[in-house]
């Protein structure tokens, strides 16, 4: 990471973010390792939260980080499908995507991707789109026939990400991929982020969601958990519903080379900064 003066750090930091001393200490711990951040569409659909997210990524960039962003878009997709008179149906949290739906999904995600990259550039943070149409990195195969055009990553072109990072640009990745016949497929954004983090052997995968993190039986936040404990919580039905595939994906990533996976509450101010640059962190840290 490039050297940055104490005076520069103080100018960059937000008033209600981590303290200068904490940030200074934590900056020394990162050595050009990859930080992958997945931001859910449920968070970014709110204008204020979107602005906060853009500001925090820009602050990280000014501090010398080049985070790799993967965005969702589920709520925007559902709204657009509803406008078109198409009902959204899901199997195990994955959207059933037919021939008509995939065109809408592609349009929404590519448009959202451009919105994020443009907003970062407007905030003096150089960024680069990665979509199925521009710099595609994801080759997929169909997940299950009944899901339609939903894919799982089979190959990731790591060199495209590395080239963008070398140019000091923040990669912004849409969860879309192509099969070997150039057919576009929708990919669950958590799955895409996990696969990319594993491929890059990232130091951190941060999953920004609209929940605090993993909660115990008393609905209290669990600050750190390992994969063995996760299986116990699923068996005891402490972890239920849509959190199960999310946490299983996190567990798989933590077991495959990524030093830590964190589920954080994207509704809280500067949650990314507190997670990366403070002692208290933010959300639930999942380790091997």
C-alpha cells in the first residue's frame, strides 16, 4: 500500500468513523492483500445508504485500498419484474429466471453497475465496470434446470481484475456471467463474491446486508464464529431461512483460503470502515 502521511489520514477520515489512532494502526496490517466487498441490493436501494456506501469506498481508496466490489440488485430486479407484470418466484433463495426475466435482470444489473461506477468517479474514486458485456470475468454453468438462467461460476478470469487493480481503479462487478455459448446467466451475488474471494485468496470478504450479522438464541449479535459452531446453530435452528445459504457460503469461503469473512449491517454508518480499521469491528466474523 502507498505511504500516507498522518495529516492526510486526518483529512480523509469522517467525523463519526473510526479514530485516527485506530486507523493508523490498522493501515500497517494490510499489505496489498485483496479486500472483496459484496453489497446487497437491499442496502443500496435506499438512497442515503447508497451515498454512504459510495463515500466509504472512496475513503478506503484515498487511504490506499483498492477494494473489489460485487453488488446485488435483488430488490431493483423484483420491482422491475413487477412493473412488467412478472411475478418473482424463488427456490432456496435463488430467483427462477426464465427467458423474459433474464433480459430484465441483465438490464437492471448493468444499469445499476454503471450507477455505482459513475457515482464513485464523481466522488474522485476511479472505478471500472465488470459485467457480462464489459470485461466479463465469469464463465458459468446452469445451476439447476428448474431455476432457468441461473448460473454458478466455473471459471473466473483473475487477470482482468488484477489489471484493473494495477491501474489503481476499483473493480465493480455485476453478478452476471456467460456460458460457453455466450448465453447470459444471473448469479447469486453472495455466490459470485465468494467464488471471486477464493480465487483471489483475499484477506477479507465483507458481506454487507440489511441484518446485524449472525444472532444467537437471545437475538444477540455473535461477534465471531467458526465453521463448526455454524453447523451447530443450523442444527439447533438458531440460524434459519435465508440466512442458511448465506452463512454456508461464508463458511465455504473461510474454509478455502480467505482469512476472514464478515457479515456486516450495511444500514449502519461507516460499517465498512469500522470493520476494516477499528478494534471493535462490525457484525459477525467467520473464520475456519
